[in-house]
C-alpha cells in the first residue's frame, strides 16, 4: 500500500464525486482492504475517508450557491 500515492486516491474520488463513491468502492478500485485504506487516509489527512468524501460533496454543493446559481 505504501506504493499508492494519496494524490491518486484523492484524484479518483474527485473524478467520481457525482457518483458518490463509498469507501469500499474506492478501496476495491485500488485493490486495497477498505479498513487499511481508511486508516492510512486518516493518518495522512486527519479525516476518515467517509468524512473526506462528505466534505467534498458539501464543497461541491456550495459552489453554485456562492456563484449565485439557483439550486432548485
């Protein structure tokens, strides 16, 4: 697992954010145990993988509001 850069995992999550990838799906894509991936992610970022995905969804949802676009 040490050979898999965190940046690659983050890029994968960002690319699939509209599909709302679950931590298990992300781990499966990289062929990693989801618990190992979550531990590594928390160690390196301070957030669990689930928390990170939720924060990205919120960030993605706020952008149209800030731009003044209608969300309805």
